[in-house]
C-alpha cells in the first residue's frame, strides 16, 4: 500500500474519511467525454477501427471479470472461456428460436449465471491450482457437450440467424453499439460493486481470509456470488462475440486463447484494480496490431512480459503507477485524513 | 468379449496417464505447486527427442536415455530459478507464472515446428502387437509404456521410502520449516523433486511421441488427463495416481467405444462425478480440498 | 571456565507491525542452562525462531562462537551446532518414529548422540520405532522431537515451550533429562511459560515482559515475588493479595 497521508481532522474534529482524491473528479469529466466519443465512433472512424475497438471492448469485459475473480476473490480461473462459449451458444439457441440476437444478450448472461451456480458446488471442493485446472475441465466439458448438439451446428459450427435483414454496415454498427453498451455496463457495474459492501468484503477476504472469516464474513458465499457475476459477464462477452462473427463454432467460442488473454491482460495491467484490465487491454491491442503479420509472436511476447511482471512487479503497470503517483482514476478504497486538494468547507471558504 | 478389450486398452492407456501424472503429483506434494506447464514439458521433450535423434545417431526408441536425464537437469535449474522465485511470492504467482510459461512454450513450438503432427520414430515396432485372444489387441509399445510406468512408480516409492534423500523429500513435504530445522536445504530438496518430476514427464512425453502423433498443443490436453487421473485416484497417493489413471483410461475407452467423439467427454464426466461424490478421490488424503 | 557460546545483543524483532522483541540482550555460556520465562505473547518463541533462522530480526546481533549468524539460513545454523525443538513438536506426520530420527541424523555432525544413544536415553522408543508418530502420546511426541534435534549433535539446544499441551507429570519427566543432556556437552536455552519447571533446571533465568527484559539473575538469588513482578508486570503483581509483596 502507498504511504497513508498523515491524519487530518474535518470541521467536526473527527478524522476525515473520503473516497477520492481530486483526480477522481477530473476522471468523471474525462470519462463523460470519452463515452460520447466512443458512442459516436462507428460514424466517425473507419470500419476497421470500429471493429478493432469492438474486439477491444470484448477483451476489456473478459479481463475485468477475470480480474474480479482473481484479483479480488482470489480464484485463479483458466476456464472462463466456458462461459464465453456458453453465452455465445445461448445467444445462438435463442436466435434459432426466433429472437432478435441483440435482445438475447442479457438473457445469455442470465443463462450463464444460472449454470454457474451449481458449478460452484463442484468447483469449490478444490483449492488453489486444483481449482484452476478444474475450471479448465468444466470449460472443456462444456465445449465437448455443445459439440454434440447438432442443431447448434455440432463440431463444425454454423452462422447466426436473425441478422440477414440488416445490411453489413448496420450489423457492424449495432454489434459495435451492443458491445460498447455491455462493456460500459460491466465496467461501471464492477466499479460500483467494488465500492459497495460486497467490495469491502472481497478486499477483506483477499487480504486475510482467516481474519475475514473470524470477523463474520461469509467467505464462501461471497466467492460464489463473484463467480456467478463473472460467469454472467463472460456470458455477455460471448453473446456479443457470437453476434460479431459470421460463423460460430465450439473451438472458437470455447478457445483457451480467451483464458490466456484475460489472464495476461489483467496481470500486466494490474491485478486488483479496475484500471488495470483496461490498461492491459490497450497494451495488448497495440502489440497485436503492430505484430499482426508475425503469426503468434505477439502472444509469446505478451506472455513473457506477463510472466516477468508477475515475478518482478506483481502489482502490474497500473499498480506501480498508482503507488508512485498516488492517483486513482476509479477509486474503490477510502482515504483517511488529508487528500492533496484544498478542502472545500461548506460555506465557500477554503 | 469386446468389453474386455476396451478394459485392456483402458489399462494400457492408464499406465501412460500415471507416468504422465506422477511428476505432477510429486511437485504438488513437495513444493505445493501446480505446474500448469507440466504437460508442455512432455511435448518439449518429445520435440527434443525428434530433434536430437538424427544428430546423436541413435535409434529413436533409445532417445529417452539422453533426453530424460537432460530434463532432470533442466527441472532442477528451472525450479531453483523461476519456480522458487514465484514460490517466494505466493501460490497465486506460481499459477500465473506457470500458466504464462505454458502459453509461451506452446506458441514458441508452434512458431518453430508448425501445427503439423510429429512422431518419435521407432520403426516397425509401432505396428507390432500381441493378440492373446482374437479381439484383444495389445501393442508392444503400449505394453512397454505400462511396464515403464509401473517400474518408475515402484522405483520412486522405494526411493522415497528407503533412502535418506527420499526421507528428506517426504519431510519437506510434511513440514518444510521442521525439515529446515533438521538441517535440510529445502530449496535443494525442491530442486530434486522438480528434477524427478521433469524427468518422468519427459519420459512420458517421449512415450507419447512413440505411441501417437504429437503437436505443440498436445501438452495441454495431456495435462488435463494427468490432473484428472490424480484427482480420481486421490491427491497425495502415488499408487492412487496409477489407479486413477487406469480408471480414467477405462472410462475414456468406454466412451470411445460408444462414439469416438465421447472419449474425452467420458473421462471428464468421470472426473466430475468423483469430484461430486468423493472429492478426496479413491485413495486420497484431503490436502487439496477446501 | 565459561566462554560465551551464543551471544545476543540489542535484538529487536517485529511481526509485521507488531514489535515482538525490543532491544533484548543476553548470552549463553558453555555448559549452562538459561531459561527465558514470560507470559504468552511476551515474544519468547519469536526469539527462539529468530535464533534458529526462521525469522529475521529488525536489528541487533546474534553471534555463535563469535560468528555473526543473522544472515545465515536455518539449515546452515544446524550445521554450526544450533538445533531448535520447535513449539508444538512439529514432527513429520507421515513418517514413523525412527524415520523422524533418521531425518534429524541425515545432516548430523559427529558427536555423542546417535540414534542408538537416543534409544538408550528413552528406553521405550526401540519397541515403538516403527510406529507412526500420530500414534504416540503428547509426551512421547515431545521426546521424539527432542531426540530428532539431539541426533544432529548440537552445541546449543533450543527448547521452545516443552510443557505446552502436556500433563505436569510428563513435563517433569522430560525436564529430568536436562541434566543428562548437559552432561553430554550441550548448552541449553529454554523458553517456558511454566515458571516452576523452567526455573528448577536453570543455571540462570531471564524474564521477558511484552518483548522487553524485565528480570535476570540466578534462581537462588531471586524470590518468587520478584519473578511474579517481572512475569506479570508491576500493576498485576500489586493486585495479587500476598503478604510481603514489595511496593
């Protein structure tokens, strides 16, 4: 943790407790501007850029969810692709039943949450690395089962129905907007979740599980809730993924690559922060775009950086930045005492 | 009668899974580490065998004599450097680092060798088999692998039970601090355990390469099977791993018999059932359970 | 003739932010038994663990036969001649009695204690050598733990809270061995909550209160009131109605 500022008293003579430093106010303004720009993007920037942005949002969604699982609830999952795939196929299934694919997105998220609930009862019997590999078994099993269902395309896959009435540019625009909305919902949702009581509970579990338990925290329930939320988030990511792709097949939607990307991005950006997965995703996309011609080298380099960061700078890039400069764009903790800004006392005096 | 062959094939496959898994089991028992790159080590060993065989002018079937000790050495070095560093941080970091390594290794192999299948050339031996009954078919290679697995497990058990270093390994696994207080350099012991794990998995990798085609991603799927074998048999028990491997192999063969698509799925389902009904496995101690 | 075998100077040890030991100094001489007494939380076990190398001090010096060992790994300290019998015995639970001793003997130096010698010291052990340690009683386990440390032939034996979890009569029997161990040339540093036992076997006594030295001396020179005072602190000792309590 960074050095706490020395305690200062508020006007009632009590030690002041605040949620943010001045930088958070600036963030809000900056964020609003960004939101407006990104919403208008399909009409402002070329189509390839919009598509890249869309893929970026999908990665941010998955990384934010993985970070919630690992950085806050302490569960290293290498099987979140199970819910990406299940979300994708839930969307496909509902679209085959005649629903508008875009409408199915929240339903796909709910479906994943529902499936995740009984899965936790199996998974939570294991700890540590065994838990991790078990998540992978779940993902593998989900992929294999879906692969046997012929109506969903079986092992070879099929295309998403319900989009033929739209022109290619309309599809692209709506896919982009849908993905952008989901990303916005997921990131702001996570932000408010971590600022809530559950967020405090999670932080206490992360810091010292035994102490948290003896303080009355229901550790297992909290973890269960987080797992279900992460499943829903990844399900939504899978849904928009399916809509954005012309062809849906199990090896793609359930690909281990999603797990690797989620993990590397969060580690490099910074575990346990909201900004981390976003920063990590930005770096990832820059790397991927630059090295696009070189096969899988971007993944090798990214993986090596992630390993190096885990060993030498475990707080990630954003974590290191935050420690050095004491700034937080999306604060989820509390400041006790002074902040760096002049305090504005009610009545207008400073 | 056909079911008998299914069981026989399952047992043979189980021997291979046990060989693959014993290193995983050892590393978890002693270092308390799950090496997510364990499977990839096997594949790298197979590639090394394929690469070295023409240079060393030895028949492929003997390549393990060079590669296995080499990987033992590599295991010791990797443990004393990378793995120890991540253990010193926390178990979390170890998972992330080994997963990262796994992805990096797989993709490096993909770049170097492409996704095409390779085999360790053992000449005509691959086709030879024994037919004790008209529908029971036991390939020499699979039988040799099963024999090797049992031999390795026996030697390992003897080593752990009756030698001084073996006792130290068990002591470190029981209580690392108490072992230090008895004069053990636990980092060195970790290194030895890792060396054994890498050596056995290298042997398993070469065996795999002899039995079938392998590709850069083969490590991953076999890690999954090794893990399932350990959990089914019981975490913390070497012989449990053999039983678990056989159970997994038999389940997979039954699934494959119904429909080739169901092979891996059948194994996964057995794993999930064991997890639901008897999470400590058939012979396990409860160390990895919550 | 006594040379200072183990010397601790100005040692300060922290557990995270908590100061467990604050500027403590003492020395252990050849052939003597020094007992550190103090209540729970006084920092005694932390002190022994730090001397054994399992914990790093914040500041201060630890010297063994004149050599500074503060940066030395625990297993190397065993090689020098320091053996700790840890709090709670910490036997190897998957192993038999004999295997536990064999582990202790693996890195042993030459000396009077071999596994056979341990079997002579504890005559009940030979028949039970193949039993798993979880089948032994608390007192028996404590004996095995001591044996495991002795078999390394230490010059300094550190005994951490031997009496914990054991019936008084068992504790007495274990402490009865101390003179014999010393007779073999081993110097002993004992940490004890049980004041009576600890003081009985000691040549010198050192009392800790909340991490600081509160009393040192030879048992013969110290009254029980002085020890109470040093053990509990002035306020509590005053509260105990006893005739003749000072101050």
